[in-house]
C-alpha cells in the first residue's frame, strides 16, 4: 500500500473544484480565503495521512497545480508484513 500526499500551487489553482470531485477519500476542499489572483484555491485536508497518492486529482487538474508525492514500501517490507 502506498502512502502519499499532494501540494497545490495556489498561484496556479483557479478553484474549478474538479480535484475535490475525484478524490476517493474526500481529502481536498476549497479554501475559505482567496488567493492573490482572487480565486478560492483547493487545499489538502488530511490530518490522518489517508492520502494514497492515487494521482486522480493531478490528472484532472486543468491548471497543472497539483504535485503528487508517493512513498512506496519496498518489496521486502511487504513480504515481512505479510
């Protein structure tokens, strides 16, 4: 199982909300504040580190504002855990 996280570039995000609609764990929400460009940017709300790095949000983002980071367990660690 992969663990992941994302960063959202506020300077690029136009607040289209597409990423919020595809996150399988509902971890992306719209900010309550406005960016310097006048948009409400998307933000990651993941206090329990549930993001898997599935990349759905970055794939759908038309502004290329989302970067995904994934941490994969090594094959040896997976075998030991099993």
